[in-house]
C-alpha cells in the first residue's frame, strides 16, 4: 500500500467520523438504497469513494495524496479502512 503513515491516519480519522455519523451506511449500500444503485458494478469501490467524498476532504486528497498516489493506491487504503459491503440487491 503506497500511502504515508500520517496520511493514512488522517484518512482513517476522517472516514471513521463519517461512519460514526451514519452508522447504517453499509447496510444502505448493501441493500441498494443509494442513488443509481442499479448502475453500480463495483459496490465496494463505490462505497469507499462515496464515503471519501462525504468526508469533505477532496481538496486534501488532491493536494496531498495524488502527487504520489493513484486511484488504485487510494482505493487500497480505503478498503483497509471502510467496512466490507456485499451486494444484497439485484
């Protein structure tokens, strides 16, 4: 995983805050109760990046992480932080 320890810690803190504020979010996603659920091919990726966007740190991600990371690296970090979701809808 290509992310500096201090950046991972900050990312985890911000993501955990979103998850604490919306404790049923994983269940909502697993059951397709989100915008354009029927069009989502990779539920885990959608979930991770939606939470990241919800954390309101997009500028920090662009300014701090993207100079040395790609979306693939970021997704790896997000998957370690975010709960695993499994599609339960058609």
